[in-house]
C-alpha cells in the first residue's frame, strides 16, 4: 500500500512541475523600447561631441553674465535645463 502511495505522490508532483514549466514557457516578455526612458543614463558621447556640448553650455552661461537678479537666475536655470545640468 505504501509503495502505491509513493508512486501516486511522485506522479502528482511530476504533473504539477510539468504544468508549471509549460505555463512559464507560454509567457512572452514585451520587447524593451529603444527610446530613452526617464531615469535611463544619458547617451554616450565621444570626446569631441562632449567638448562641443560643454562649449555651447559655457556660451549660454556667458550670455547670462550681463543680466542681474531674477533675470540672471532665469537665464542660468534655462541653460541648466537645456543642457541637462544640475
């Protein structure tokens, strides 16, 4: 009697495991979008590209120098936002 119980238990366990594997195989993950998502790191730039971007950022900040007070702060904030600087 014990041998029959062991065989039935092993058979039931095999069916449960096999059905779990087949269910997992049916799931298809959605492909990841290639577009930049919020929180993704910035795209990698070569040294000349980065230098050009830095020069443009510094030029934008220099345009803010003659301004004063709130206008200067708005100009600086706009430059930070445009060039993704903190």
